[in-house]
C-alpha cells in the first residue's frame, strides 16, 4: 500500500533572491546637477545674453484681465533688468497685449535708461538699508566665496550689476516692482572710499 505524497512535495522550490551584485545600480551623479532630462533652474529660465553682451532677465510678468462683452481681454505687463555685469544696469517696464511684446518693451526701456553703480570688486563697498515705496532691502558686503545670497527681484538686479558676493534681506513688501526699485535705490547710495575722501577734502 503506497503512502500518499505530502502536499509540500508538490510546491516548487522558491527561486533564490538575486544578489545585489547581479544587477548593480548605475552610479549616481553629483548632487545638485539634476538628471539628463531635467531643465534649467527656475530662476534661470528667463535670462539670456543678447548680441551686445548685455545680461537680460525678466523679473516678473503680470496678467491683467478686462471683462468685456463676449469674454475677457487680457493684457500683460513685464519688468526686466539689463546690465553688463560690470557696474552698469538698467530697469524697464512694458505693457502689451502679448507676452513677447511686453518683454521686448521692457528690455528696450531698460537699455535706454542705464546707469552706473559703485562696486568694490565683486561685492559692494559698505552696508546699506533702503525703504522705497513699501519695499525694504538690506545689502551687506561679503567675502569672496560667499556667493550671491539673494532671491527673487533682488537677485536679478544684483546679477545684472555684476555683484557676486553679498548678503541681502528683503523685509518689506513682496511686490516685485517695489523690491526692484528699492534695490536700485540701495545701489545708487553706494559710495567708495575715494568718494568719501573727496567729500572731506
């Protein structure tokens, strides 16, 4: 008389777990670089350099909707900064019914109204705090290697001016136009040691 086979004998043996050495993961790239399909940083998408060598960056684009018979009519306003990254900078504001036209008007206006600011190498000569139309901006010089510690509109203006090492803080309104003009006013108040020496003489 044959004995019934145990149910455990019919179950196939479990496959051995693959070792980590069979399928090694590809080496990970350096942190902060992003993957191969990743786009540029969000704050670098609207900046470029034109044929004249000037740095251009769109700070903010505002959309305004007007309700008319049959729907809405949109218009756009753009504020842009232009600079040679060597102490010369301009700010422009443009309005149009299309975004490209508004950007073009703002950049052209910035190129027509450029001015020079006093820098000390790649930083600013001294600390300055300015209040302008609700915007409050503090700029403080920093040593080489600190970097441009700023964000938003303040960063765009300082990049165009050529500042590479600075500490900043925006403590007032978050309105882009107010912050841009407060930063411009702060740069205009900068003076070098030679300027103070001439004033004392």
